[in-house]
């Protein structure tokens, strides 16, 4: 197997995870978790979302979170931005990297953002202009790139179109998201090979969910085609409103464990990450999907880490 | 990706799953579940174990189960056999295919079977002789082939040795088992490529656990090296006494869903399998790990099935 030597993991628990919790996690706890994540060796963290507090009350404290966390040198903290108001709030909060989202399927975009895809892209164009004028880094995410809960199969040409729009806006990264966990490894392999060259001038990342158990297999399939930036969520926080009871994002410790076992460098200290995962599980007070935090580390997963 | 066109799934829930339940599942329920599994299109089912009832009281009803199930034409029903007494009981019960187990690591074999590896192999040789004399088909399983909870790394040479012993006994199949879910895709890739030729004259199967979340990625890695027989367990039943709280086997429906999405033929009807999984979850009365039974089927996973 031909695999990348190094993978960057984007920890999205503080955004994708916390926004899917039924209750509001106190701001202090959010800050504590994010600060502890910052000590694990992770290089990128999606810290919050500047969405309207009425739309996602769980993240109404975005500005307080950004002001409260210790921003560690070398870590890129990202915030999700839905509109112009959001990017203005993010600017005030000192955010340096933003994440834009639009769906590849009309009905999911309508359901998620209450706009058509064209309306979303128009709004994001203005957001991107403001962000670039202020020296922000931009990720453009394409939701439902691998399937839509309403429309089913999403033609890759739809994803192409949005990727082109993002590139025209001047984004620094494009992320294909399997928002509801419908992807399979063959599809992932084809999609990564389709987009690898189209996106060669920006960072190319993938956001998989484990909704149907195939998340880690999809990561493997993507790596075999050269992908090396993946989203994950502490303890597997995050879910899917369309699949009640199903798990959400790939648990970060499980991903790090698999990659480090394969001698793929993530930069993450597994022991510290598991300590953090167990703290999160304790704080939230229920059993969370992450497996390695329950089963423990296989000795050779940390062989290099112990010797370095 | 170069993948097999067809994969055989060995359903091990009625053995590996039921023996890991804390309580005794009534014989009638076991028979009902196995009979329903027989209607899904599965071609192989590990139905029970003829182990001493004191060692595993959960499966003390092995003979009653074998007598009670409807053995459907075209399905191979297998039973695990630990010793000569077991194979004699199995013969009386009309078992036609048996599964032998020995560990690749001394300390796991000692802990699991209270014998040294050499003692186990000696005993299994006699079991195999009796089985062959009576026209039974034999699978030889090698536990802890990918790691041991006590010894950690297991040298592949140890697995080689046992595989050679099995072949000398005249087995029809060798199964490498990741008994405690320590395998990673790189290791799996290397092991399958190492054993592919050595085992070319028998069936070569793999038994992965999802203890650390990498089970499905390991299946993908194995398929990329040509493997096409995998164990799975209904709802992900089964666990690991060394990793309390962690999940056990790969849930059958999740495996079938991923494979059928990739247009790999399993012969299994996903809708019927999910119906069966939901019945098992209801009967056991607690939430089980299987994801697809909660999240539902992606439309293209059953495209061929619907049209056939």
C-alpha cells in the first residue's frame, strides 16, 4: 500500500461536536476542552461557529470561546462562518481562519441553510471578499459531497461546480464532506482521484462521518489516493439529525491510533489525546463512541512516540 | 483500487456473540435468530461451540441448537470445537464443519485454553483426525495473529508455524483472527500478502474485531491484497474480555452495507439482514453497536439487489 508519511488531523469536536449536543456546554468547559486539545500535538482545531445564536444556541458563546482559549503557537484555530454578519463577528473576535459551507445538493442546502445553493454561493462570495481583505485564511467545505439524505446520490459534477466557485473566491482549502456518512471506499477513491489535480493549488481535506461504520475505511481509501488532511472529533462527538442514534464524526483518538500504528505521523501524542477524550466523556457524563479511549493503546502505536 | 468481485461473510454472532453475553440466551431465541439469519442470503454461519458447558455456560445448549435450527440448503453451519470430547459431541449432533482454535501467542493460549500452544496443537491433531475420518470440513483459526493482549506484538513467524501445523493436519481453511482488535491496515496488508500464497490450497479467511475502530479499514486493506472471506457478527455482538466497554466483532450489516455499496457481491439481502439485526437488538434489550440498523441503507447499496 502506498500511503502518505504524514497526515494532518483537523479536530472539529468543539464545533461539529458541541453543536450536536442537546444541551449547552458551559463556556468554561468548552474552553477547558479546547485548551487541553491544544496540548495534544493537534495542529488544527475548529473551535466554534459564528452562526446566529438562534439557529445554533449551543454555540452562542463563539466570541467568548475565542477570547477565552489559549491560542497556542503553531496551531490553526478555525471558526465556521455562515454569512457576512458571522465574518464580521469573527473578525472582532480575532479569528484568523474561517470555514465556509454549502451543500452539493439543493435540498440539503435548503434544509440546512434555508437558501438555494446559488443564494449560498452569492452570500459566501461576499464573506470570502471580507475575509481576504482582512488576511484571513479560508476553507470552503462542500457538504453532502458523497450523498444527500433527501436526494440520495449526488452527481460529482455538482461538487465540481462548487469547488470551482470556491477556487474563484480565492479559498486556501477545499474540504469534501460526507455530512451524513453515506460514503463508501470505492466512491471515496474515485472522488479523491477526481479532485486531487483540480485542487492541487489549495489544501484538499476530507470530512468523514462514521454513521454507517465505514469512516475509517474511507480514510484509508482516501490516503491510498494521496489525501492527507482529515477531520475528526474528540470521542466521536457530533451526530447526524437524519440518523438518530447513529454515531457522528470519526473519533480523533481512533484515527490517530490507526494512523500511528501504520507509522503515519500525525504529530499527536496519543496518551495525552486519550486523557483529553476521557475528560470530555466525564464532563458530558455519558458513554461516547470513541473506542481507543475504552480499549487502550496497542504498544506499537506509540513506539515512535515513546522513543522520541 | 483492485477489489474482489465477491466476498463471503461468515456470520459468527451465534457463537462469538452469544458466548460473550453475560446472560444465557434461551435456546429458542438462539434458534429463532439463527433461522432468521439463514433467510438473509448468508452462506456461512458459526452456529455454536461444543466447549465444556462449565467453561462457557452460555453455549451449554450446543446440541439442542444444532438439532433445533433449520439447516438451509446451501448454507454451511460451523461449530467451534476445543477438544476430542467436543468433536464427538458435534458428530452426534450432525455437525459437518468445525472450527479449531489455537493462539499464536503462548500467554493468550494459556489464558484462553489453559494449555501451551504445543499441547493445543497436539490435542487438535487428534480432533482433526476424527473430523476427517468422519468427512467433516475443518477451519483452523489462529487467534491473536495480529497482536496479543499480554505479549503485544506477535511475530508473523509464530503464525506461520501454526498455519503449517494446520495444513499438515489437513484443514480445508485457515483463518487469521485479530482476537482483541489490535490490527491496523498496514499490518493486515503485509499479513495477507505473506499468507496468500502459503494458503493458496485452502480457503483463507480473516476474523477482525472493531475494538479500536479499525475493523472495516482492515477489511478494506485485506481485500486490496485479495482476501475475500471475512467474519462478522450480527449487530456487532461479541466483545473482548480484555477491553471492557469496547465493541467486539464487525457488525454484519455494516460490513454488507459497505461491500454492497462498493458493488462487491455478498449474496446478502440487506433489508432482511437489518430486519434480523433489529430483532436481535430487541430480543437482547439493549443498544448494540451496529450502525446501519440505526442509520438506514444508502440507496445505491441495494441498487443491484432491488433490480435483481
